[in-house]
């Protein structure tokens, strides 16, 4: 049996001495740092054993959290995995601090942040788990798109609009279509082909597809 920590019991609204806490403490704000620890554990286990092999109890053990703490936050394993992967992807693109080099090509390439091969492979295995999740829960496809693809589309949209504003590309460029190209191809590459979205792939996409589609010469 997985035991709950003192923090888990406190969050559950139970006095750690054994008595019930006052009702005013029930429904207290979730501890964001606790969420982060649990979601990190979920990513690690997803990468290690895959979606079918993981359980919420395994995540609770890895995160040193009580089962009640985990189940109170996520009703299902699918909910947990989706949020964990979405959090992982959000860490890769900061919409509040996008590159602004004065060159669309340089801005797009600057979105890529090199990572150690071990971490790249771990994330690739986690993304493979998303494929299994979506095959079992197709109704979550739109939610997965909003979490995994939409932030990258918005980043590209902002960078392309900046290029239009400074006269680098024509104002009639199809911003919406082009903004979706790389994120969509990236999702296909990681989810279906199970290959990393690395700099080589990014350069090929930018120079061979994105820039020509916007009327700019490829490098």
C-alpha cells in the first residue's frame, strides 16, 4: 500500500494528528510545486514503460505522493499523461520571450534549443506514449492539439507577423497556413515517425518549405 505523506494528508483536508480539519481548509488551492513533481514523475514512467505499462499508482510512488493526492488531481491516467506532456512541451517554447533577431530565418531557428541526447530520447519515448493514448482515446485529439501543437503555431504566427511588419515578407503572405506547417510536421515526425525534432530537420523545414512559401529565397 502506498502511504500518504504529511503534505498529502494536509492537502486532503485531514489533520495529521488523526482528527478532521475544519471544513474551511477543504478545497484549498493546489500546490503547484506538488503538481510539477507528480507530472515529472509521470513523464519519466511514461518514457520507461510506455502508456500501457504505466499506472497512476506507479506515478504516486515515484513522486512520493499519496494515491489520494494523485487521484484528486487527475481522474484518469489519460488526463495525467496529457497534462504531463503538455507541460513538457510548454517548457520548450516561451511565448513571452520569443526570439527577435531582425531576421525571420534566424528567429525560427532560434526557437530550437539543443538538449542532451539522453533527454531528447526520453522525451521522444514520452511522445510515443502520446500515440498510444490517442489511439485509445481519440476524443482527446483536439485537446492534445491545443496542448502540443497550438503553442508552436502561435510562436510561428508572431514571428511571421513581425517579418511582415518590418517589410521582410509581403503583407499578403498566408501567415496562418505557414504558421502551422512546422508544428504539424514536427508532430508527425515525433508522434508517427518517432524521430526527434532536431536542428537538421528544422533547418530543412525552414529553408526548403517555410521561406519559399513566404516568397523568400532559401539558403
